[in-house]
C-alpha cells in the first residue's frame, strides 16, 4: 500500500490561531509555561492548560518531559483540538545533538497520529531562545516530514517572522531534490 505524503505549508502567522487538529508546542520540560511559543500557547489556551500540565507532571512525568519526547493535552481555548508538547534541545545548555531535535519532530508526529490528527501545525522548534540555527532546524524538520508515513494529511510550519518563513521555504525547496 502506498501512503501519500502529507501536504506541507509554510505560513507566517500566529500558531495559536490555526484551525488544525493539533498544534505543537515548543515547551520547556516543566510543561508549566514559559516564553515564546510556549507562553503564547499557554496564554491562548487558558488556565485549563496549566491545570492539565500540572496533572501530567503529578501523575506521569514528575521529573518533567524529557528533551525530544512529546505528550498531548486538549487544546482548550485554542481552535486546535489538541496541543502536542515537545521539549526541544537547548544549544546554550550544550544540547547540540541533531538527533534530539529530530526526535522532537518524529515524536510530535507520532503522538498527533495516535490521537487521530489529520492536520498539525509546528513552530520552529529550538530556533528561538534555545539557540539552534534556523537553517538546521528547517532541514531537520523537512527530513522528518519526508520520513513520515502515517495518517496526517497536512503539516503546517507556522512561523512568527518573515525571516523564518524565508529560511523554511528555502529548506523546503532544497529538500525536494
């Protein structure tokens, strides 16, 4: 059986306003909110998200979510049905192994697929305060999308700056051949 590759979109915008089945949150390991994408998602989803994350910490991840792993919560006040939280590697903390970043994309797709999501929106995981070069993030993201063979039909990269949009578009064009 041949599985069709998902449609890929690269958009300039606010990930918290996307009408997709799942939004990927570039979370910190505490899952309790932070800055950047994480802070924006927590603010837009409402206080129910913080409560759900506290429950995850209390019941299944007392030490926090490990780098490269993913876990889901409901989307609460977001247009998205679910939020898939993943912790990207922090280059400033010495986490420079590309396999950690690859795992973020792979595990996020796996969790979203297990939920039954057909559309997913990603930010540029680790390309902000965690210090990863946006070109490297984009290359790794598109390599993982190219390897994906599940039920998700649309993958959007929703980026907050025109510079990131340009970087991702360039990497996507180069990943095709």
